[in-house]
C-alpha cells in the first residue's frame, strides 16, 4: 500500500509542486464490503484525486505559458462549494452506488454524489443485464465485481495497475489492525 503511494512518474511532479504530502481520495473513502471493485471501476483515476481549497488553483499548471501538466492521470476536487445531494434510486428500482458509501464528510459526500450520478448497483452481472432495457442514457449498473452494464454495452472490470485494489487493501489493513488491537487486549 505504501509502495503504491510513492512509486511512479507522478511522485516527482507532485514533489515539484509541493503536493507530495497530500493524501489521495481513496484514503478518505469507505464503502460496504464487497463493493470496492465497483467503486474503483466507477471512479477510475478519481480514486487518487487530491483535495484543493479552490479548483482555480490548478490553472497554474497550464495557464499563462506554464505548460506543466501532470505526467500521469491526476484529478483534483474541492469540497468548498459542494452542496449536499441525496442519492436517488433509478426508475428501475436499483440502488445508487453512492448509497453504499461510508463517508462522514458532507462536502466529500456531495462531490461523490456528483461523480456517481447515474451509477447504480445490482447484486450480480446477470441482474444488471436483466435491467439493461430500462436504463436511461448515461446510467451504468455496477456489479460487486466492478463489471459495468449500460443500455448498450457491458464493460468487464479487471485490476490493470498497482493502483487497483486500493480500497480492498485499505479495508483489510483496517480490519487487521482492529484484530491486532483486540488480541493485544
């Protein structure tokens, strides 16, 4: 888990801009067990997004002749103006993916609700496929495995980088730490 945080070509760029001490979004996320792959599939590069006070500050990476874009995928988010949004069930009765989140920060939950708008859940790929005809444009149904179904497509999720599995590993580490504390007592 520590190796994922420090490896890669992005780390020198973050250090150059004084952003190397920032924690990625994934460190602040919690989701119902078993749905980690679905959330990673839905958020993709946003899993490592960095929080900034104002989104306007990222203009400095490309504006006024400063051509210093990140060398790898990177997203920024701000909770400063985020307004709470209630996750709504689809017309097909599917539960929103955002409803499975375990996040106590209202601003962060508002950002996630925005990013996960139109993302729903089904217990299996078969159940997702059965709901395909009723989906609205832009709707995606995720199975716990991370596989995604839209009205016109099926996308199979696979862990394709060392970044994959961050949430599952983080939850496993948390669980092991709790077990260790309990055994110590």
